[in-house]
C-alpha cells in the first residue's frame, strides 16, 4: 500500500511571514516527546509490504531534532517497515539551525541527503520573508554540509519577491550555481491568505512582480541552470544527472506513501487510492497516539475519474511527461478516449505536445501549468 515514508516535524524557531504550513515554536518538552509519539504512531499504522524506498523528514524545521533522536526514529522505521539499502533519506534543514557538528551527527544517524531552505542569498529579501538566518549563514551551512560528508545537497530558492528585479534574481541563481549543489528547487512566491505576508502584500500590490516578470524569472532559471548542467526534470526542480529527488518523484508518480506526525498526509494505494490526513493540532495528535486510537482528520477515497485526473496533472509536472501506454495499463482505457479532446485543445494553444506514446508540457505549458491542470479535473 505504500513504499515511501514522510515524517512531519511541525516545529520552527520562528514562523516565516509567508508560511501557511502547520508549524509552531515548540516548548522544550514537546521537542523531547515528539519522536516517541512518531514511533507510537508508526506502530499503530502497521508495516509496509516491502522495505521503503525513501524516508523524508519535512516540516517545519526537522533539523531542530537532535541527531540521536533521528537515529532512534530511523532504527524504529527499519524495524517496523524496513528501509532499502539504497534508500534516499532526506532531512530538511534551515541555515541558522545547523552547524558542522550537528550535520555530522545527522550523517552518522543515517541521513544521506540534506535539503537546505536557503530561499535567498540577499539579506534584504531574507528579512522581508521573515527568515531567521542571514545570507552568509546559508553559505556556511552549505560548506558545513560538505565537511560533514554530504554528497547530495539540495537548496531551495524563492523568486518573485516584493521589489525583486530580474537582475537581482540572476544574482541569486549565480550564487546557487557557484555553490554547486546536486539539486535546486525554484519556487515562485505564493502569497497565502491568513499569513502576515498577505496583510503586508495584498493581491494586486504593486511591489510584487507582475505575471510577465515572474515568467521571465522562471525562464531565466531554466536558461542558467540547464546551461550549468542541471536537468530541468520537474516544473520547479533541477538536478545534476543521477540526483533527482527520489522521494518527491514518487509523489508525482503516485507511489503510495505513509505520513507520520501532526498534519501529515498519506496516500495509500488501495483501489484507485485513498488520501488521508492526521490532526493538525499537537494536543489532538498526542491524545490520539497515546490512547492507541489516532483518528484521521480527513479521508478521500478516489474514484477512477479522480485517479485518472491525478495521473495527468501529477505526471505532467515531470519533464518526461505522461506515458500513454502506462496510462492505459493503469486504468484499462486509452488516454485518448478520456482526455483526447482536452489534450488536443491544449496542444492547439501551445501548452501540450503529444506524440504516439507521450504527453508533455511545453515551456509555456509549464508557465501556465495550473490552468492546464484544471482542464483535467473531473
């Protein structure tokens, strides 16, 4: 039912102004008890049919946990579900929350991939975003990761920030290229309702880059990163050959995964698939786990139509696109019989390309991907 594991750590030293994820500043006792709650949940949820192919510690700021806590978690995961010998085991970490000693400890605990939430190399933009670190701390965290023995390091960057010019964005990209990570994730800023950022920069705010400038930033990233040897393998992701994110690639290919922790989501391959979510409140989560009766806060059992739509809009995120034979093998129906007219219409608009075996987004389709994906919704 699942072959990947996601572990959510809902704690941050300080919540960023743009962040809409479930996270909070922890009390010291919460940080101490949380790994035991995760282990108990894993015991309640049952084991995988086969050893998991990837483990991803996301957040929040998972690097707030101690290396020995992560080592204990991985020991229990190995005992309960098994972990493949070649499994990718990722830890998200924020500059300012790690140093060479802690990173060495994470490496010794079994983490083999670090994802650094750098977001910007410009202190002005970091302050605007509400990040706790400075640009030099980002560069130092990267150096420390290398010194700690990590040969698979990913960094995150955000573009379309208030007042950001194309020239400033070019500088960010060149900084990233000079660091020479194995993987880079590029995200356009999304202003989420209910965040402090949304109050400061409401819709239509002239300080935010317009759609044309945001598109130019997307295209500049594609131009510079591919010229530097990175594969643009997914709308927002670039990797050196052999260093794609295996865990996230599983999401886009609809692999089953179990989510552990507060607000964690799961996708289990049962029938056409079922999507589940945990309580987003720590106290509710604690109560359920300790009582041995942790209830899901949400459940969606997918219909065939739901699953086919997901197959399209997740698969199209990948540069390799959607295989027409694989679609038919999955659902017993040719893609043409379900989405033929929609695909043809999007192709006429220059958003899709279809040959005999594959359906892919064009570069313009990537820029307008949300509009493309809505066309496939049931």
